[in-house]
């Protein structure tokens, strides 16, 4: 991960961090190179309020507080205000950390009825004391940036873990080629073995830049899976389209080639991470659920299914609901039970079938807080609404996968519910970009809205 300071400034600068930046990346204060990082007292107070309870960010709060305490150590109050050197791994000191203790005069500032206004006023006061040094407020809150700029304060978004500036640059997991794929190849060697056909082709300017485990589709029906990249050569597994389209998992068959590729990846034991993105109704959840049940009930590849999702307010509200954890989670995991119902629509008693499956399938609904600190062996971990996770939260969950486990991330970057994330800063975007060369991972951007004619029209016209 590149240092923020190296990216954003060439002269010594004071970067004032908002609370949401520290929650987004608990190690953020270490990413500013030789620059000074300042944390307002108001931010410390917000961290203190959030560090306990059932908030999904409580663990991040505690991590940030421990890091601040480690950096400040036994520094005197004067040193804390002026800046304590940040000691890096290896004993090198680079950059400094200070706490903004002074309360700004509000005679000409914003009314201090809101913490954002207090922070902006503190930054204005800091600018007046340090006119020789650029001062920049770093916050993921776009409205706070607008208010800060109106007050004459330079304000920026936190950029360190933004790997793309436009989600249109993200890999879709496949490349659609016009005409025939073979017209773009200058040299090919074909081998067959164990019922599979492999092509070793020479890269040319007519082929797009590809990554491992991406698919190549052409208008003639060719489907190739990129399995190795050796310099200018590609090793491609020939995936015949008919068998792909006739796959089945728990009675579910794919409706198009993109769903077929997704289902293939979900059922492949050598793929440990599947990342499915797409518009509402494109089939993400039902495909993942059907594949999960198939592999726990039929092939017995996994011992259980762990289902979770990120929803704004979930961890705050869940404690007030009656019942067990599973009963508390059910209102927020309705998408899972809705898709279970869809898988059994043709049964004589759909409701009875769903109840039977919920009793027989080792499906566990878990909150994000439950997943922290755990290690899941031989489990299929299903993360719905993953676009609402930060990169740090995404890493926290995926690193819980133990031996024989598979992680499936589902999300729609057009439906981010948390106010401090955007499509480019979402953990789903970060995951897609970071794992594009992972030999055991597949990303598929599903197309269309097969849910209904109404849903398709709404997705494209509203």
C-alpha cells in the first residue's frame, strides 16, 4: 500500500485526520511519510464513544486508540501538542503525530453544535497559528469537505487504499471479443489430457490485457479460461459453452453465460475466493446459495455455510431484538431466505420446503462481530452486501477462512449504504483489484436483471 504523503504532497504538510478516516483504515496515521499527522481532541472523544458496545467499528476504534497510545508513549503534554516522532519498523523515525488540544474561538467560525464543525474550527485555528505550513483536512465525508473548503480549509478524501479512480476500470472477470478469438491469435499449440483441451497462444496487440483466471468469450461461442501467463504466452483452458450452460446446483441452472461462469467458479474446489458483483436481481445470491447447499448437502465438500452481511446500523440495532443470534440476524438476512424460497417455488409446499432446508442445511447466520477473531475450517463463508465493507473490514473477514474453506463475496457498487464509502473506496472494489492475480480467485460481474421485467426496467430507467 503506497504512503498517502508520497502521493499527495511534496513539501512538509500537516494532515488533520477525521474520525471516519481512522475507522476506514486503523493504520492511516502511519501512511503520511515525513509529514505531520494531527488528530483533533474531538476525534479522540468520538473514538472513545465508539470503542465499546455492539458497533461494527468498535474493534477498529480500539485498534486506533492502541496505535495512538503506542506512538505517543510517555511524551509530555507539550510534545503531544507539538508533535511526537513516529517510529517505524526498524527504529527509523519519520513523520510525527500531534493532538489538537486548543479549542478554537467561534466568534467567526462555524456554530459548534456538531462535531464536524468543531473539527473544522480547530483546523482554521491551526492554520492561523501555522501560516508557514500547508494544512489539509482528510475526511471521507464529502459534506464535511465542502464545509471545510467554504471556510478556507484545504480538504481531501483519504486516497491510500483507493486502487482505481473509476470503477469502470475494474476487471469484469471476462473479456468479450468481437468476431472470432482465433482470428486474433498468431500462434497456437493445442494439447488434450484428462478430458480437457488446453491452448498455448502467443499474445498479440489484438488481445486485451488479461489476468489469471479471467475468461475470454467471443461471438462464435468460444469460452477460454486464462490459467497461466508466461511472458507473451497464455495458457488457456477451453471451456465448452454447452456443458457450462447445463450445469446444475440444487436444481438451479444458469440463465446466461455469465451466470454459468459464476456457477462454475462457485463449484470449483480449487477456487477459494469468488467475488460476484452486479445489479440487483442479476442472480448473485441465488447462485451462491444454490452452490453452497449443493456442496454441503450433496458433495459434502463443506461442513457448514456461514452467512453474514454488512448493513448500516445492523450491529447497533441487533442487540435490541429478541431471540437467538440467528433470530436476530434473520431480518437482515432476508435475501438468503427469499432466495431459498425461490429455489423451491416448484415444490408442493414452498414454505414447508424452506423450513425443512433451514432445519437440515448447516446454515448459520452470523453478525460481523461474531466473525472477528474466529477461524472457520471447511466452511463456505457467504458475505452479502460486501460493497458496504471497508478494505480493512474485508481483510478482517477474509483472513478468517481456515483450511478447506471458501469465501464468496456478493455486492453491488451502485447500492452503497454507508455515508463514508464510495464505489472507489469500497472494500469490494479493493478486493477486486487486489485479487486480480490470485491463482485461486475468480471475479465475475454478472449482467442483466433476470429477476423480472419490472426489475430490469427499474434498474435501467431509475
